[in-house]
């Protein structure tokens, strides 16, 4: 059951998929329609799942699930991963690689392999004040408070002296 992302409870589980490139307006429109259809049909053991989504900065797909209503199961999570993998194929975009880092450079969203980010930190091209995206947040409350933060307040801090 599709609901507005912003109406979901703070403890709703989130999954964040970062794209390795900016999505075009046309792609965002198509992906939005596909997400709406997927969520409308998304179930766990035959029970509707109350979920919503956001596409942020033309780069991030954030999927949220109200687990107070019905919990995600292995099969329902597998279905969402399969759906994301289909988007990857259809739009020739990487959404699942967790070994990459997204961060802000002014208003631009940079996307780098983790090794490149480590090198940039060593060379002081990024600092503890660089705004990074902590895609390890697990619920909406964390997403609101700890997703877009200075590197010093994220797991990225281990690379910055």
C-alpha cells in the first residue's frame, strides 16, 4: 500500500540506493511510476506493506516501510532487491554498490569509489566538514537526522585525519 513518505512513522525502516550518476527528469518520472506500481503490489505473506519512497538529488532512491503495520519478510525484501536490480538493468545505472561514497562538493553531488574517497581524504581534498551521505541509516528518524551530515559525524570519519 503506497503512502506519502512524509506520513510514515519515524521508526519506519529505510533502504537507500545511491545511483552512480544523476538520473534524468524522464528517468525520474518513469522510475517514480515503477516505484508506485511496485509498492502498491508489495506484500509480505499476502499482507499489504505500507510503504513510501523519495527520489532525492536525482541520485538517491529512498524506500521506507512502516513495520508497525506489517513486517518485511525475507521474501518481501528479496522482491524489493530484485525490483531495484531491474531498475539497474533498464536504466544502465548502478544502485546497489555499497563500496562507493557520495558527498557534496558545493551544490554538486560527487560519487567516488571508497578507495578514491580515502585518497581524497589523505590529500585533504575532503575534510571532516565535507557533507557526506550516510546510507547506513536504518529508519526515517535516522534518515532525517544522520543521512546528510559532516564526515566527522559519519562512518566516513575513520578516513579523515
